[in-house]
C-alpha cells in the first residue's frame, strides 16, 4: 500500500506527481478546500475521464457523479466518504467492488487520508487499492468447497441408488445441484453419439412445479465438435432468446452418450460456476457414466432375457414332434423375451403354390396382425421391393412407424404398430423366411445389442427349424421305407395274386391311415381297368366298377401319371389315384385311396405313394408271372409224366422184342440186335435220370440212417460183367432211398468210359465227422481241364459214349443234398490217363 507523505514542499510536487502516475492503483488528491487537484493515470483509465476535466471539481461531486456509478451500491459509498471528509476523518480499508456488467468484477481496498503539515496547505489523498485477485481466490476457494461438497453429495446419491431407480435420482441430483449453486434451472440433455439421434432429457426448474418438456419430441443428430470447444470442452455461455436467463452449458462426451449439462441463471456472472467448470464437468460425467451403465445393464438384461428365451424356444423345438405344431409357443417365448406385443414368422415355401406360410403370436389384448393367407404384407406389397432385397441379402430392418412414408406407414399403423424389427431367418441352406417383432406401445429405437440378440434368436430359430425339417424328412423317409418294406413283405408272405393285392392294399391303408381303398387291374387291349378288390372301414364308399380313359379326371392315371385329388364321376368319392407300374412302362393296375376328411395328402406322402405304386405294380407283375410260371410248371410236369409213362411202356415192349430178336438171329443181325438193345437201355437210363432230377427238385429230403454196405453190395450186383473190388463195412450214413443213385452212376460212369476190361475199386474210410468214400477205376481217367466242370449238368468225358452228362450231376446233387462234398482226382497222382478217383463224404447217422 502506498503511504501518503506527511510533508509536501512545492519544489517536490512535480516529482511527487510523476511517482504516483506510475502506480496502477487509482489515486485522487484534493486540497484543503476539498477541490480535486490531481488524479493519476490509473484513475483516468478506470473512470474514463482526464485530470484536466476533474481539476478544481468538488471532491464530493467527483465521488458522487464519477466514482459512485462505477461501484456496486456506489451512492452509499460516496455519501459515506463525503461525510468522513466533512468530519475530517480518515477512512481505511473500506472494501468495495464494481458492478458485474459483463466485465470482470473488480474489488478495492479504499483509503482516504487527511494530510496536515504545519503551515503548509492541508488536503486529502484517496487511494483505491485493487484486491480483485486475492478476493477472487478466497471466493473461488469457498465456492469450490461448496461445489465439491455438492459433487460428493451427488456422487453418494448416485452410488447408493440401484440402476433400476437411477433416473429418479438424477432428477433429485439436478435439483440439489440447482439449489446448491443458486441457479434457476438445471437441465441435462444427452444423445447417442452413434448418430441415432435418440435423446435423454432430465430437468429441474426452480420456477416450475414440474419439469418442462424441453427437447422432447425432437431428434438431435450430433455433429463433430466445433474447434472453439476444444478437447477439454470449455463451458459455453449463451443468453436465452428472451434475454432473461444466461446459460452455462458444460459439453459432455461419454463412450456412447454425448450432450451437455446446462445451468441457467439471471443474466450476470456467477463466480461459483465460472471458476469451477471442472467440477461441473465431473458432475456431468457422473451422470453420463450412470446412464451408460443403465443402458448397458438394460441392454444386457434384454440380451440375457432374449438369450434365455432363445434357449427355451430351442428346447421347445427340440422336444417337439414337428416344428409347425409348436412354433406359436416358440414365437410367444421370443416375444415375451423381447418385450414386444406381436411376433410373426413368414416361411418362404418354394414348394407351396401360395409361396409363403404365416405363423403368428400376439398378446391377448391384440388381434392378429396379418390375416392367414395374406401374402401381400409386408414383403410383396407394391413399392417394398427394396425391403425384400435388403432382407434377402441378410440385413436387418428396424423402424418407427411414424417415420415411414405414408403409404408404407399405413401397413403398420393399421395394426397399431409403433415400432418394429424384421430379421431374416437363415438356415445355412438359404433364406428360410423372416421373423418380425412389433411393439404396439413404444416407438422404440432398437439398440445394436438388441439387434444382435434378435439376430441370434433368428439364427438359432433357423438352425432349429432346419434340424427339425431334416428330422422330419428322415422320419418321412423312414415312413416311406417302412411302407415299402411292409408292401414287399406282404407281397412275399403270400402265394396267390389275390392275396398279394389284398395284403398290399391293407398295408398301404394302415400306414397312411386311409379308411377305404380299391385296386383295379388294367387290360391294355381294352383301355380300361376292372375293379378287383375293395378294402374299407366305416361307411361304404362307392368306387366305380371299372375305370377307363373316357373319364377325364382320371384318364392320366391310365397313362402312368398319378392324380392325387379327383373323383371318378358324380356320386363317387374324391380319391388319390396311383398308377401301379410294373416292369414295363405301362401300368398293370390302379390303386384308389379315399382322401382323409377330404384333405389332400402331404408332399412326402405323395412321394411315398409314388414309391408304393412302383412296388405294388412290381408285386402284381411278379404275381402275374408267378401264376404263369406255376401254370407252365404244372403243364410241363404233366407232359413229363405222360412222356415218362408212355416211354417206359414203349421201352418195355421194345426190350422184350429186342431180346426175342437176339435169340432168333445169328451173325451180323445179332450184332445189330445188341446195338438196338443198348440204345433202348440208354433211353431207359435217360428217362430214369430225368425222373430222378425231378424228384430232387420237387421233394424235400427226408434223411434217415441208411446201411452203406448193403447199398454198395446191391449196386455192385447190377454190373455182373465188371470187376469191382470192395471190402465190406458196417457203417450207417444219413441219407434217403436215392443214395443208391450215387453208386449206380459212379460205377456205371467207370464202366461206360473205361470199357469191358476196366476195374473199379470202392473204399469207405472213417473221417470225422463222417465217412469218406472213394470210387476209382483203371479207365482212361479225366483230363485236368474237365475236373472242375465234370459234375456240371450236360458235361461228360471226351470219349464218345452213352449219356448226356446227367449222371455225375445227379451224384453231386445227391452228395450235397446229404450235406457232403465231392471232388475228382487222378487214381495215380500226376497221371490223368491211368484212371479217375472220385471222393465224396457222407455224414454219420446219429
């Protein structure tokens, strides 16, 4: 502080004025008569006047007219100083400050000192010491403590409040902030920084009983921050349009939210706000943090709810027999999880002639949003091609009905929809359809988290539906196989054609739950079909007695094309007409099946019926062929019986006459008679072979113990001119009365191909679990090239002799009939021309 001098001499006055002119404090010097003698430069600048103007002015007038207007409550201050001067009193440390007129307020420590010095003239020095900085610091410290306490209090309020009630606490915190800072209004405005324009607004107004609507109903899109806001986002001061309030707006920027915290007060500065912007920003950041946490929590809860609903829906689908039966319950689960009022699923049906199928769930207070069978909403409506394209590409569409063009808006507003989300349902094999979520109460803007959860729901739904569809296809395929196997089994379990048709028709009706059916056998030469069989349960349906190409509805069936819904004429039931196609292209019959409750068969059932038609036709064809074969066999057997009987009679007579001829002739005629007898015997042998083969194929073997020694000895006696070596045995084998044919044919074959001098050796040896019998001869043997085929039918050796190769074939057949094996070898190993050795096995008799 500058201390006025106690003694002033004239010669010192210029130096005195020069010294005080450099002081930055406003100074005024008055003489003993109370007139202004001089003011320094600082006083000139503050009062915006000059020392020449005020020189000689009364001190009281100077303070009243020039100083007082500059100070807050300046009139009282001027009067106080004037009274002190009148009483010749010194004034020290009188604190005063300027008005707040937009400029920064200035604080002064004022002193007015009376100067007396003997005979020298007395006067007064008035000094305004500027104490703005220390005062501001003390006030700022006080204000900061107040605001810090408010911030701590608000922080405690927010921390103590659960997120579910945080919005009410924010409003209470704004009220506490407004009352604590002395402002008129606190307003928190936030918007999503992802560009969605969704706003959140909270307000407290000291002048209103309830908060105003502020920016409600408008959409604010955030743009990049202006350079003047800076990275720190300094406080912006604005004056309202009516000029009554000044706003301090604190820019706020969070992770997902941005906006401002605004404090309004009557025009004029409020140091509490001016010097504590960081605390205001801290308060705003706390608001943003809790609101972002609230959004995150709500998003997670919605996501968890949706995920839980997806799991429940997936479980329902997995447990269901068919996804169509339980899809409404699944949509209900998803709708409740998403918090919407209506959920619908459009299935794009490529096989269905209508093109789409609709499934829908809605809350009880709503009516169905889309009428069943209405395929024009929303994807096929005119002008919505872009929607269809976006969805087909896998994009998600969300919207608020009020924001849509009027024509499209009506599609949703008619169903009272406020907002919606449409998600494509993909199955991994293409687009299955679309699932729509409709909120009929709130114009909600779907968040990214919600969309991801809904997309997860749609994808899971698609995968579950795909799995169920594949399961259904497997089940349908198994049904077809079961049906076809049943038909094949039915056809194989019966012998007659009538039984085949009856069993097959009944099996088909049983598997398809059909109550009536008929089978018609076709006669291609007549171009018509005659009814062969009717099966029915319940009331008798009237199937026509015959069908022909003159009936247009079923004429295609006669050409091999199924007709699944048609009546054969007036008064006849509507049926599925299935052509029964056998091995040829033309049908051999037609199966008519009564429709169940007049409803057509499903696609997979039609496929099954097509397969049934082919198998049924094949069964009928086999039945036809079986009957023809049996008839042919019966006729052939008849012919053989007649031939065998007549040939035997004829050969018996021929043998008698040939034998008589041999006794009557001599010489060359005798030789011819012998050849005649051999020829007749060959005829008898062939006839016997044929009869034996017939018995082998017609009669089932009835095996019993047979005395092998007796059989061999008996057959040896039939060749008295041949040397046969055999050691008797006492073995019993398991065979029947045809066993003698084995030895007769083997011995006869050796004699036939070995000549009159051939010797035959027969051995029987025990070889577990049976016996091995060897028949050898000293004939020409069997070449190696014939050893593998000698037992086949119509095979014989290279030497010209009687027989057609049936003897060894009969031998092999009988050995295998008795469970044994047979093989051919050289009598002398490695020397095929020194005789053959036939070895075979027979089982021991139990």
